[in-house]
């Protein structure tokens, strides 16, 4: 469980760097969600949120797909937005 929190912090760090570099708030929101997940994992590992048997974690059947799906969705939508901007700039440059 501790490894999962470290990975989540690393993912959040990359997303924060993307936010600073590209300026889209989507990256910031997604980074904050990953950080919340990291905190959740730490609390689970320290048995704050789970006092007994935490071996079977049904919550992760929902959390992992949501985190990964949201990350993929933001990445694809931001890439499409960037391509659209690039096309518009190249079309404007060709007109002038």
C-alpha cells in the first residue's frame, strides 16, 4: 500500500509539472485528485481508515479505474485541444 501512495505522489508531481508548463486547470485538478488518493493510501496503510482486515480492498476496484480513466481522458482531450490550436495557427499563417 505504501508503494501505491509513492506512485500516486509521483503521478501527481508529473501532472503538476504539466499544469505549470501548459497552464490548463484540468492538470491541476487531476494532480490534486491523485494527491488525495495518495493520502487515502497512507491512511489505509497506517490503519486509520481500516482497523481490521484490509486485504480485500473492493474500493480499489472503483478508484483505480476512475483515476486511470480520468487521467487518460484529460490527456487525450488536452492533446486534441493542442492539435486543434496548432491547425488553426497553421491555417492562419497560410492565409497571410
